[in-house]
């Protein structure tokens, strides 16, 4: 998994980089076909924002979160993107359904 962390109006410190890396590693535990993750950390006035774009399984997923604290924004972002990755995995795994029995009468 390729991880890119960018900061807009905020310096990406080694502590922030380590925290984001730790949270995004959770994605590969749920879905092994995560190709790349791009994380952007942004500060506007008093809002701390984090957004991520994930390329996994041939799909592109996007999530963002805003909080008063950057670490809280990263936590919220990780939860949102993790939920999307698990849903994608379930959709890809359950793609083939059993064919319905068309010989049975609908009134039976």
C-alpha cells in the first residue's frame, strides 16, 4: 500500500505522520487489495480537517472529517474510510448470488 500524506496550512510532523500511518494500516487488515491512500490534512481557522482518497479493488473511495482537534479528525476519517472499504469488500465478495428458482409457481 502506497501512503501519501500532505498538509495544507499545517506542518505534517513525524507524530502526525506516524498516527495517520497507524490508522490507515487498519485498511489492509480488512481488504488486501488497497493500492494507494492519499491523505490531506488541512487547517482553516479553527477547523481541523482530514480527507482521504483510497484506490482499492479497482474503485476509488473518498471520505473527509472535520473536528476541533487534528487527531480527532484523523480518527473520524479512519472510521469512515474503513466502513467504506469493508462495504466494498462485502460487495465484491457477494457479487455472485444464487439463481432464483424460476420453475416454482409464485402462488405456491
